[in-house]
């Protein structure tokens, strides 16, 4: 029986593929994008999250920690000693307000399918299905393939939301079991891509070319991040690349938002785009027009 590590199951999702969907978030991602709205999905292992606004300063976690890695902070609440904390989760089990919580847990394909089946009536009514996201779902290839196969046997529509940064063999192994790929394109310049995501983009681009040539159905999703990739030069380069691909695809332009900003504080991590505002509507329309002018269907949102 295949097991994997996930960190969330989102019911009634409307933005991760067609129809009403269940989105399953797998733990672990090789990228660390500055604008990531799921930073709790980057670490492949379960990790401790602290929500300061829920803490009542009772000290239960401090007395229960076997590593003495927690102590009261002078400004209130607690401080976690990241050097000594081993994410055992005992403090989270004892916390009466769930200020401390383990993010990520192991689950079997069998148990996850039980959760997915609960939503089948919604899929049938809306032509929806399941989307496997993350993190990067291809970071757990055997678990992902087993889930896709299980959904396929029950006639459930399957989408995979991917960065494309994975060995090509892993990608092509799941392609026959995937009804739709939601494939991210971020920045065309490889050095700029490295700066803002932590990896270069050559593998991502070559994988997309191979996937398109295979006949896979693909929605290409481009996050529009002010001052990072929203310049017309980058968008024109993206359009030029897309024109060379085989097969049919649609492009979704996703305006930047900071909905995940609070998660960084919970993880005691710095959010690097704190001063960035969402792109103006005029800018989004300008980018959409650029793609449409060269014959590429582009939608804002999705």
C-alpha cells in the first residue's frame, strides 16, 4: 500500500481546474518562489507551525517538550528553538488552542480515496474532480501515480498542478493517468528564474515541450508578479516560446496576491514581497492582449 505525506485537503475548490474540485496538497517542493502562497508545502517533512494569535501563554507546550526547545518570549507567547526542536509534535498534541500544529501527515492511498469519494456527487454535478497540488506532487511520484490510477478506476477527473521541475521520466509516467495538467511558467530568463525561485528553468521548459508533444491536455498558468515577471519583454518571450509548442493549450494569467503572507510568520520565515501590491487591471489586460495578438488564448484568472 502506497503512503505519502500531505498537508491539506481543500474541499469545494473552484480555482484548481474545471468544475468543483477536491484539491490535495502534497508536501515538498524543489522551488522556493518568493511569492509562494503555500510555504508550508516546501519542506518535504512534517513541520511545526506556531500561530501567535491563538496562543494564550499557558506554558503547556513548554512543560511537555522533551527537547526543552520551547520557552516563553519576553513579548508574550513562546519562542521555538529551531536548533533543538525535532518536530516530534508532542507540544502540538498538548496545545489546548492549537496555536502549535504539525503541518503535514502521512496518509495511505486507501484512506485518501475515502475522503475523495465523499465529494463524488459534487464532481458529477459540475464536471469537476480531484487536483493534486502542493508543494510539488511529482516529488512523491509513486504515491501520486497510485492516486491517479485509483481515481481513474472510479472515473474521477484527475488534474495535476505542477512546477514542471521533475525528472522527465516521472512526468511521462503519470501523463497517461492525468486528464489535465496545470503547468506553471514563471520567468523566461534562467538567471532571473534562479534568483526568484531557487532553480533554473531549462528543465521546466524542456519538460513542457515533451509533455505538449505527447498530446497531454495542459493549462499553462503564469503568475503575474509586479516588478519580477510582469514586464512586457518577459511576457513576449513567454509567448514566443509557447508558439513553438505542439498541441493545444490554454494560458491562464494569475494576478499576484498576498493571501499566504501570514503563513510565513507562522513558520518563522521572511516574506520577501511584503511591499508588492497586486497588478493593476490595466496591466493584466495589456498582458492578455499581448498573448491574444500572437494567436494564444489567454484568460485572466483560472
